[in-house]
């Protein structure tokens, strides 16, 4: 496979792959990480991959790896992780979980998916095109207050009110049906430009996160991962914007510390529950060489935790 995902070498290194281990790749994409993990596993090792995008599951990349009996791929959200692993009788037997967040290159490169404001295409943005509502449908019915909230919270867009007002006014005249229509509308109403960033970047991010419930999915899979891992098993997460990274950072912090029941005073040692994870090292970023070869890696942050 010619495609190498962001922070490929670092991800494999931080997983500390054992020959006979069981690993989960929660975001298959083009299968770069999965191929790398399989290459380090012995004949008794196992890898289960997930992807909510049916195109990824049916891709030539997945079909090539399915020839390997150690590999299995599941079509579904990674929030289904715990139930899939439980049904496979692998609870607390998993040695490592990798979660590479964000939109995959095939999704961005295909105008029909509606993720990119740089290409004309239907305003879809669903990571699973077989379920849910599209961005076009959502923008047709969402009220202005909710739209402002989504743009501000998920896009960290300081011109959220201005953009939301323009969208509501525009849809009264005609529906917004394409990526370029939405991008142009935002471009026209945003008064200030960020250096090297299209004015519609934050709007597209916010709507995509809302449509796919990405942050809810992330919170759920993090909680499940802590239960699925075996002691000394590793969780490796690569995020691409501050909202994701903040959730991952807080989760690892909260699960790493001692906890106690405030209703029990005085507090005894036995009343203090120990965290089930420990942070491994500091947050990692792509090196200069990788950023030069792939600008998308510039915003990537990797965090690692280990089950105690």
C-alpha cells in the first residue's frame, strides 16, 4: 500500500506490539495502520478493524488484508467496540487499541462525499452514507439558535452568529445543496481571514462533527477502551483538532488519578479507588520531515495511556 497514515511509525512503536497480541484499529481508512500492525504480529496474533464508512470496509485495501486469517473488519461506529469484543469473547484480552480520528483522505478526495469545501459536490458529510441525515438535510431544518451553538462549540467559529444568520436567510430563498454554495456563502459573510485557512474551514468542521456525532462517539469509545483492554494494554489516540484532543487529554487524566467517594468521611485508603489507566509520556507530534511531506500531519497530536 502506497498510503502511510499520519504518525505511522510512532503509532506502531507506542502500541508495543506483541507477536501473539490482540489489537484493535478503530479507524481503518485505507488500512495503513492495520497493515503495519499485521506485519508485526506472529501467526497467532489477531487484529480487528472498525470503520463506519462502508466504502472503506468494501475497499480493495480491506479486501487485500482479509486474505489474512488474522484480520477481521467490522462495518460500524467505533462506539460498538465493546459489544463486538464481548461477542467475540475477547473482553480484557486486548493488548492495544489505536484510534486515528478525523476524516480520511479518500473521504476528502471524493467530491461526492461532501467533506471538502474545495470541490463541488453534494452537501452530504456523512461518514456512513448508509444512515443518518446529510448536512443538506440538517441545514434545511436546524433552527438558528442551534446552528449558532454548533458553529461556535464545534467549529470554535467567532463569526458563528453572522454565518448562521446568513444560512437561515439564504435557505428561505433556495436550499443550500452543494459544498461550494455553502463555502461561498461563508466566504462572503466572514469579515476577517485567518492566514493559510479558508474562511469555511471551521463551519465545515462544525457541521461534520454534528452530523456524525463525532465527539459523543469519541467519549463513548474512550470509556469502552478502558474496559476492553487487558492490564498493560495500550490506548493510542491521534487527534486533529483541539476539541478532540481536549476530550482525550481529560479522559486520560481523569482515569489516571485516584478517586474517592466524597460521601465517606473520614477517607480511608480502602475508600480510594485507583484509576484504571496511566498516562504514558507526553503528547507527541509529527516530526518536521513528516509535516513537510504531509501538511495534514501538522495538527496531529498523539496521546498514549496504559491500563494498570
